[in-house]
C-alpha cells in the first residue's frame, strides 16, 4: 500500500492548513514591522485558514452511515 492513500491525505490536509494559519498569525504577532492594515489582513487570512481546516476536518463517515441506513430502510419497506 502506498504511504499516501486518500484517507491519509484527507487526514493530513486539515492539519497542514491549520498549522499554516497558526504560523501566519504567530509571525504577525512576533514581527514588529507589520503595520495595522497588514496585520488585519494577515489575521483575516490566518482565521480563514483555521476555519477551512475545521471544515475539512469534519467527518464524512457519519453521513454515509445514515444514508446507508435510510437506503436499507426504504429497501425493506419496498419488499
């Protein structure tokens, strides 16, 4: 099995995006030469990256399980 199968990629992608957003926020806080406007833009980008990572980290398996149950229920009622 290759080391980068789709499950691994789906698991690692939110982590990478969250870390990049956190790094952007950290650099803005530490860097003294960043102006107010640039800091606002950087915090917006950082927050967007963190929100995107949270959205990608949501489980998809719960939806497939419930849809599978609904399909089984409709098939048994049709029989």
